[in-house]
């Protein structure tokens, strides 16, 4: 399965490090995926809503194998976006004549 991931780094303090949108095979898109900081590092949090006091994912991978591949694709895209943002910040500002 082809997963195209777009990462939007958070610009404010809070539990979400970034928000992701994932397009699956160009046929189905999921928005509002959060990358959050956990005790073992960043993790993927699917869109959810509160039902009877508990949060329930609105959409989710159905197998452990696909969950692992999905989470890894999102986290890889997140780490790439972090590296790109650091490169952008460290580049000297160029002046045009």
C-alpha cells in the first residue's frame, strides 16, 4: 500500500508535536493524525472523539502489521520534516540585489 504523508509541525506549546495527513493509495485520506511526545519518544495518535468518558479512535489500522507500517511511515515523515526545518533555520538569509 502506498502511503503519502504530509506533516504540519506545531508552532505552539501543547501535547501535539505535529499534525499529519495521510493519503492511502490515492483513494482514502485521513486528516488530524497527531504526533505526540510519549515517555518512549514520539508516537502516532489517530483522530478520536470522547464517548462515555473514553476516547475512541475514529479510524484506525485493522491489523498489527499495518499499524506498524502506518505509524512508521508517519514518524519517518515527521523526522524528515524536522530535519528539513532545522536545515531551513540554520541556512543564512540570502539577500537579493
